[in-house]
C-alpha cells in the first residue's frame, strides 16, 4: 500500500471518529435538560402525603404541575390549593395554603439550626461550641466560642487559658449526581466555609539548656539552666474551610472539616525567671515541657512570633438539629 493511500485511510478514520464523538455530545446535551429541571414538593392534607413534582403554574385557586416521573410526557395536572398543606419549591420558597394539624411532624423534616460541640477540642485542653442557622437554601451562618483551658490533656496545648471567638459564612454545594434528589433546605452535604476567628490567651513555657555534664562511672551529672516564661498571646485568622456535614434521622449532625488561610498574631512576655540546678542520669528528659508556640487548642494554629503567618485548623463537630 503506497503512502498517499494510507494517509487518506487514516484521515477518513479520524474524520469518522470525530463525527461520532460530536454526535454523542449532541445526544448528551439533548438528554441533560430534563434532568436539570427543578424538583418541587407538595405536602397534601390531611395525611401529609408528599408528591415530587415540577410546578408549571400557581393559579388563583389551583396548582398546575407535572409529576416528577412523568414530566417528560408533559401530562399537565392540577390540584386545588385547599388540598395542599405546603408547597416547597426547589429554590427554597415555601407556600402555605391549607392548615396542617400535625405541624411538628412536618417541621422535623428540615431543621433550620444546629448546636454543635467540637469533639477534637477537648483532647487539646479546650472546649469549643458552635451554633449554625440556615437563613436561605444552601446558605447559613455559624458562630463559635471556645473556652481555652477547659478540657483534657492540657499539657498538649501548653496549659493555655483564654477565649476564642469565630464568625463564619457557610455554603452547601449541589450534589454532583444530577439524578439524585436535591433538597437545598437540609443542613447536610459538601460545603465550603469562610471563617474569621480571633483568640487571646496566656501560656506558661520553660526551656531547659545543658550547661555542662560530668560523667561518673555508672551515671552522668547534668548542670541545667532553666528559663521560665509567662506569655500573653493573641491572634486572628481568615481561613477557608472545606468539609462535609452528615445528618442522622434529621436530628444528629456530624461535621468534618479542615481549612487553611492567613493568620495575624503577636505575643508579649509578662514574666521571666532563670534557675540553675543539677540532675543525675537521663530521667529529667522525660519531664521536659518545651512546647514552644503551641496553639492546637486555640481554635486555629498560627505562629504568634510573626505579624503574618500561615493559619491552619481542623475539626470534628457533633451536634443536635432543631427548627428555630
């Protein structure tokens, strides 16, 4: 087979392949629009049955709609408003037409708020609490407070004592699966959260220096120089968090997140003391407490010795949801 003929066959094959791919893309685009339609819900009275529909028009006395499973057939249906307790549109709007006697049962479907406790914070010597409230679909604000020094394992955080405050904006993302039912009123799903946090605390630190050591058969004598410092540290941070919140029976929420950002800090030595003594053997090394600038339990971690530094935070919150 000569060169030009071979080149012509390859060119025709590539042309057919490109045409097939374009055809698949056009078919996919033609299929997607019905999937992307909004999903609305009607709660009927008196049994609180829920219909998944696509609302076409809200009339003066009736609602015109397509059933969700048969919306492609364009079979338009209607229902009187006095048979509908609630009409929940995908964009978050809620219409109330008929009285629902068993309203508490309905309210449990979509809690608006959550009170949370940071499970990780107690293991770093602090207690962090948070309150989240949804003010519109997919969007909520969250406020937090941390009592630094109120927790277990205070040695891990350098025995800090102080307070942390946080204000956040939170946005829940749409499901990546377009065929999955999407309820933007729920406090669950993947999200990003922008935080502004600030803390202030006092912390004790000491540093041990070996001035000299003398070896004696069987043991070693160390001449130690200890420096004790009492710090006042303060800082703030702008952090962008990414996480996911789970709901268990619409009541219990589990919130996992991590974030990075920019921190601003400062510190001041309130008290300093020096001491010199001797220790025998290496047992003294087990009691050293030089943690340096540790802010693991302070809500976010920054370098207070620098005016501007990297900020980091991570957490796992457990909470209870309610309709406030």
